C-alpha cells in the first residue's frame, strides 16, 4: 500500500523509458538511412507504438519501477536487460510479420545498442534524482509507527531503509503510551517524536497490529482520528516469521486482502501478454510447421498401425476444468490406460503398448504438436504445468501434497518441470511431488522471459534428446 504514494516516481520513470525508446527508434532509423522521425511513414509509427506497448507490459511483468528494498541494483539491472531482450525480440517479430523491406539487421543492432547504453544509465540518474529530492525534504512525508512488538519494529526499519518510498521515519512509539495518554495522545506523540506541539509536522501515522495484545486497532484509530494526520494500518500477518508463503497485499473496495501465494498471472496485464504470445506462437507453428508436418506424421501412423491419427483424452485444466487434450496416437488402439487393478497406467520405458512410430513421436515430442489447437482454443498455454489424465489426477490427490495448486494456471504443452528432467513415468510419489513442486514454483515466479527460456530448452531437448522421453 505504501507504493501507492510513489505514482510520481513510477510515471517519471516510465516516461523516461518511453522517451529513450522513441529516441533509440528515431536514431536507428536515421543511422540506417530509413527516415527521420517527423517524416516516418504510418507503418513506422505502428512499429513504434508496438514497441512502446511491449515495453509497458514487460516492465510491469518484471516490476521494473518498484521502490521495494528487494529490488536491489543488481536485480534492477537484470530486469532491465530482460526487458531490453524482449524489446529486441519484439522488433524482430514485427519486421518478420510485416515484412517491411527497409529494415535490416543494422537497424535492430543499433536499436539494441542504444537501449543497452541508455536504459541502465537513465535508471541510475532517476533514482539519484529522487534520492536527492527526498534528502532535501522535498516530496517527503514525516511519519511515525505505533506498535508493541516485531510487526511495528520491522515495518519501521523497512520503510526507514527504503528512502525511495518518500518517508522520513521520525519515531517508533509503543502503543501502550498512546492508550495511557488517551485524549492528549497527539500531544504525547509530538512530545515523544519531535519535542514540540506542531501537529502539522507529522503527516502520517502507521498503526501496526498489536503483537502482545496491549492495544487494539480500533481504540488507537478512535484516539487519533480527529487529527490531520493520515492513518494507515499494518497487518500483523505480513511480518510473522512462521508465515513462509509468498504474500501480496491488495485492496477489494475498502478491505485490504493478503494473498498467501504470489501469482504474477493473476495480473490482467500479464495474462494478456501471455495470451498474445500463445496465440501468435501457436499460429506460427500451425501455419509454418504443422501444415507440412501433420500429413507426414498422419501417413506414418496409418502405415504403422490401424486406428485413428489423433488421440483425445480428458484432462484437467485451470481450476480443474475438464477438456479434451489432442495428441497424435502413439499406442495400439486395443491398448488402454487403465490397468486390470483399476489404476491409471502410465507409459513406461519399453512399453509394449507403444507403436514403432509412436516411440519416435514420443521421443521427439512430436506427438504433442496437436495441442497447439488446444492453445488456440484457450484451454491450454504454450508453457505451463503439464495436464494429467483425469484418473491420474484423482489418484494423485491422495498421495501428493498440494497437488491441485498446479491447476491455478493453464496447463502447458511444455513446462518448468519437464525441462528440468521431471517427465515420463512418475509412479514413485516422491518424483510426482518434485514435479508438482516445480509446477508451483513456476506459477509463483512466472515471467515472460521464463516462458521463452522454457520454450528454448524444450526445442533444445528435442534436438539433443531426452532420456526421460519414452
């Protein structure tokens, strides 16, 4: 909630980045002898608008303008480099799709070099500029924290160490003193904090939830509500040592909410950028690869064994929604996935149910290519937790802790667990638990660059081979 007081920092930072992108684009066009900025044709303005839009979404995805203490200079540089890489890929993608002949590799190289040179430098000076303003007392608010234990003290130190929040932390005050002072509380605060009665000197009061039960929030707010100091409440849960899950504080109307799990894809901006990637990537694969691949695979399947070309199986998607997952058939039609005991029968190494062509398809992941149709339909994503058959889901609920958490995101054709070798047979509960842990990690740490990394590693494993693919 503190971050809401830093809109000025956010917008100046964003505008500065937009200015650098416009400058880099114009300079690249001029050096490449395409055109000067005022006389750019309509398609170039569309190109520039596309790049600015991509930067906006990628910067939000990487929380590039955060003033949080966790966003260290090293992390900020790393996130900036990631956003620049996405910019370069977006530029190459636009040139490829529009097929604008005037653009060359030289344009992209110059554009990239300017961004790599100016972006980190601009961020350094902007932060120094705001630190200077806060140091001189401009745009800075004087605040105190009321608490009686760990929550209040941690919050006080956290804000005090992060100057870019724009607060001068005057004093930490034990809530017991406020309760005892009652009517003369505000004078007591001023006497303790700054030694005089100038109430205007304190702009905000942060009231931490009591750790020791020495006061309650309602009593403190009633005492201080009549004064011209903004009151904010710090929930205790956010600073409890035993609460290890990632947390995010949001607002629902007038109510603060603490999410016990960080989900970047809960953000509508991240959802849109992931969906756009899914649609464009799937269309590219289906048009440029599957148009010639599907007939070849279909012919090989038909020659090798009797039965349909495609295999459809019910699987669970996001929020446990059922859908039919498409694959190339890789097993004999008379075989089934259910063992005589009634349990789900996973594919094993040297499984007799798999056809000769099926072994090649499964080894190279080509059997998964029809799932790009599921991606276009919105049932799956290119990257996400791999969907399991309905019967396997039902059985795993009893043996794997937190199994259904993986269904917080859309299932994927490939995933973080798969590129880390956790694929194939997983009858051992510990292996399945490890796969689920990787899926949950992906959900909690999603970034667009992570998706690109997983796609690259998937294709790399298709080329070099994967011993767990059978």
